[in-house]
């Protein structure tokens, strides 16, 4: 039968890997245990054989054999010793593991990942399973002629192999996987969020929603005065409600939650345990898992199901920025739902405790429905996106959604190294290539110089074109053969191939693995999948399928350099990371010089973008052709701005596109921590800016902005702004008592020459000062704080007794910081506005554009 592989796990009772498949016919999971006798193992060099012999003389569980690997750092085949063990912990994971007794290679790979790599099994693909045999399904309908005609085939055999293999796995069909979303509500007193560690609050509602139309909400109603409906079931006993909910949880192959790892499922588990529900009735398992870079996650596993936590996935910066184009800026369910599906949580007055059971049922079920819709909108875009990432990263569904780009990249590269019999290097081997940057970093705590950012000249510029280097860093990695084994390679003849602004060189004798992997994916996205997503003659479903693959590759491409420059990445190599940014700076500077030679003015540049003022189509095309011919990188028109407002700060601008939409970068007014009355004002000012069509509209816009700001300051001074709009709503991420700890004790001499011990304490953030004023505030609590005139400078909203306590000057200062940059670009002054003083004359206003001033 044909099954769809979705996950793998270690069976610690049978000491083997379990492969988990989805059967679309039965809509259930099928678990198949390893029958090949595969065992955990690591590698070591023959020079460590004497030590290894001493260990194996007493620990008979290990078996040793000789194997050959390709050492890509030394560019030679080497003989290694393979150390095999009966269980993963014998290889790594505790103090008695072999990796703590001898120098080893590849001992940090999780065992089920190792199993998938060795057997070339990929989650998200179809397999023909017959009597225990697992054979990959090959779709013979895939036509490679289009791929070969649009990519550079025939020059590099390894590159051709990568491209065909990617197409083979990415183009496979994806089944519609049956799944159930779960959301719970818990008693809540309005100030303190219930915690898993102290599960004293009752669960009051549990909502369920599936992608096959099933909806149900179980609600606690001790009075027993409400009848059940088609979707709402009332319980007088929390115990019975939990037991029946656990039964339902066990009937679906995929369980979807929003922040279910951190709260919903562990709280369900804790509450069931507190009520003495038998463990066999609780299909939940809590674990703490360490991953190779030292990070820990706390996943919750569901028996006979795959649990996916949407919160972890949507919070991933690569997903937020590249898959969904920053359509949401906050990570709550409400914010993400509004941004992606234009739906929202149900609003209510006061605490959830004040809701009647029927209203609580409506509220909880709505949350479950929204959670499910986030996986079904745009024809199951979420599930398809996750599937594609699984195929590229070689990771199981549950791991793929919990971890980020670092782990995706590790799986993508490690699996290819294992497949090609390449030895995965240790960190100390990569450090030999270099540990000191050639050029000082401009960003604190960075070890090497980063991207080029052009210091802007403040002002307002009409008619600006934003051009982007297409997939700049992936293109650099491909075009310049950048990989951990090709930078500072061991070949003397390659040292002449120097990299700009560095002391490094690149190899010319072999193709780098990372260069081949990232380069082939980059070419497929740009030259094949983007083309196929719009190709005439294909169905709308086909267009959408190819577009999803293109979106996924965009996510992977934009994250690819990030992992190479991330010190916790297992293949991190400073000269590699430095080489990519060095080429990036060199390319953008050379391109800016080319633009200037054609008479174009670049008013701003950042990493992979240039902003060109009053350009012509002909001159832009000349720059684009030159860039492609010189560097092999595409320069593309990204946005056309009606006008662009630049401040003196880098990565801070506001642009109004030719379609009248605002493009905001770095400005604080829209951020969630900003008090509501300032955010409202920011968007009012933004509306004014969006209505500016030409330079002639600027004087009127200046007057309107000034009036809006002046009126809001007057409202503040006249106590016309309610407390809730003055408040900062802040989450207390850690227990308040963990702040303000003593960090050191130093002996100093006082005025009389006597020694005294002076203790130094961590300073308290303002929201923690406020939190310490309230009882029972723990990690996870949400507090609303107000800026005050007293010594602490802040108080919780509920402790404010009089408007006279509010420090209005601090709010005015915040408004000045929020709007000052924009106003300055328009030749306006915040203090002058609020004091209603005389501004610039109309003649001055007519020449407000910086470029015009310079021309004069």
C-alpha cells in the first residue's frame, strides 16, 4: 500500500526507530518499527583506537568496525572507526556516553534523524510499503525537460543531480491530512494567568474543530441548568469533561494547537493528574528535548497522533517575514488571524470568569475554529508549506514546525553529507580555517563585518525606485563557490583566488556542498518554479502548487545565509560567513558606482536594496544588465514609491508606494508596546501621508499633521485620554523575584580609609517594578502600566488613584520620539507644533525636498 511518511521517533521499549506514516484511505497513522537491525553509532579516528580498546574491553555493548569517509576539509579519503551501540544514550546524552570518553564525530545527531539519513527516508514523501519493505515512490509523470531547458544543465554533474533530485521530491502530491484543533479556557482572575506548575484553576471549556467539518466544545457548568446543543456539551463535573475530551483527542491523526506546547496540552495533562485521572486515560507525554546547538524545547506528544503547535511555527522570523510578508507583527492568535485570514477572537468585557457558560462556549469554540482555519486557508497553504520544508530539511512534521532555520539547514546539509559518505566535521576542525575576522564588525557582539548600509540624507524624495538584488546571499554562495570546505581550502594554487576585503580565498578545484545545495534551490526557484506558477496552459491548482514551492524556497533561501553566520550552527565557520557579507558589500558598492556613472542618484542602500531617485527606465535597465553580466546576480525592480521619507537613522524610513500604501521600516509608532493613544495618532498621521499625491499637497499635509499632534497633546494635558489608552500592556516573561538579584560584592574604601562591602544588584526594568507592586504575579502574567511622577516612575494601572499621578511629560517625550523623525524630514519641529509657534514660511515649504535644496 502507498503511505505518506510524516514522522519518526525512538521506541525506547524495543530499542529501535518507529516510522510513522499517514494512510489517506483510513485517515489514521500507521507505525512501522525498524526491522533491519540498524543501531546508533558514531565515528572516531584510528589514532584513538588504543583508548577505544580500553573502553570496549569492559563495556562489551560496543562493537567496532572500519569504514571509509571523505574528509572534505582535508580533501582526501580517510579510514574511520565506526562505534556502534545498542541504544542512543550509549553514544551521547549522559555522562557515561562514549562521546564523553573519546573524541568522536557525528555523535550529536539524534538517532531517529541518523536513521532517516542512512536510509534516505524523507518525511513528506510517499512510500510503497509491502510486507515491511519500504520503497520510495517515484512519480514517472514528472517532466524534466522544462527544468533542463531553464537551468544550466550539463556543466556540472553534481549540480544536475541536485536539481533533478529536488524536483523529484518537491513535485510529489500532498494528501489532505485529517486534523483536529484544540483550545482550552481556564479560570482566570484578570491579573494572573494560570500556570502549569500550579494547576489550581479549573479548566472551564475545551474547544475542538476539525478540517472535515466536526465542531464541539465541552463546557463546565456546575449548575447544570443549560441543555446541550449540536456543538455544545455541558458538564457539571470537570473530571468527566476531561475524560471525554481525552477520548476525543485520541481519535485524530494530527492535533493542532496554538501555544499548546507551553500551555494548553501541559495544563490539560497537569489538571488530569491533579484530578487523579488514570494515566492510561491521558494520551499526552511531556518531554524536554535538547537539540545539538544546546537549545531546549518542551514538546508535548499525543499518543497515536502528531502534535503541531502553530505558535512556534508562526513566530519563526523566516515564516513571518518571507512566507507571509510580515502580514502580522505580533504573535498572539488574534494578531496572526487578523493578518492572515481577516478573522479575530471574540471580544468581551471584563474577565472570562464573568462570561456565562454559553458565551464561554462560543468564545472557546471560536478560538478552536480560528486555529484550524490557520491551517486550511488558501487551500491548506500551511500544511503544504510545512510539507515542503520537511522535504527540504529532511525533518519530521512535528520537529519541522517546532524548530527554526538553524535545524532546517542542519538537516538539509547533514542528510546530503551522509548520502555522499562525507565526514561531518567537528567544530575544532572548522576553527582551524580562521577565528579572527579580516575587518572589524560595526555591530556590537558581531564577530565579523556585516552588510553594507548606506547612511541616508534626511528628507522627502518624490519618485523613488527600490531595486533589489535577487536572492543576494544565496546567489553569492552559488556564484562564488562558498562552502565550509572551499573557503581557505588546503590547495596552495587556490590562494590566489582572494575574496574582497578579507584574507580568505576560495577553492577552484572542487565544488562546495553548500554552494551546490543552496545554488540548485536558488536556481530552481528563480528560473523554474516562479515560471511554472504563471505558465499558461496549467490549471489554477497547478499554479498554486508551484507557487507554494516557490514560497518555501524563498523561506529557505532567505534563511540560508543566516544559519552560516549563526555561531550555534554546527557547521559555523567564521571565514565562510565573513566571505558572504564581504561579497555583498563589494557588489552593492560597485553597483552604486555604476548607477552614479549613469547619472542616477542613490539616496539609500541597505544590504540587498538600493533606492534610486528620479530614474529612467533605460538607465535602470542598463544597471540591471551590467549587474547580471558582472556578478551573475539579478537586479530587479521591487517597489515604486510616490515618495520616500528618510530619517538620519539607518533602517528607518517611511515610503508611500505608487498605489498609496504605506511601507514602514523601523518607526516605533506602529509597535504593539506603544500606548494606544499614540498608536492611534500614528495611524491618523499615516493616513494624511498616504493622501499626499504631489509636492503641492505637502503644505496642507504639514498643517493637518501639526493640528492632529497638537490636539492630542492638548487632550493629554486636559486629562481627556482614558487610562486604558495611556497604558503599556506588557507580558512578564519571568518570575518578578528573579530580577534584581545581587550580581557582585566588592570591597571598597570609604572616606575614612576603612574597607566596606558594597553589593551590586541588577537594575529592575520598569514593568518589573510595577509587577512587584502587585500580589501573585508570576511568569506569563500580563500587566498594564502607567508612567508616573513618583520615584519609581511607573505603577500598575489598577493602583492609579488620581490622574495627577500620571507623568504627562514622559508621554509627551514619547510622542516626540515617535513623531520627531518624520516631522524633521518634513521640516517640522515637535516642540514648535505643541507650543503653537510660527513654523516655516510657505516659500520655505516649497523647497522642503532635500534634493531641491541641493540643486539650488
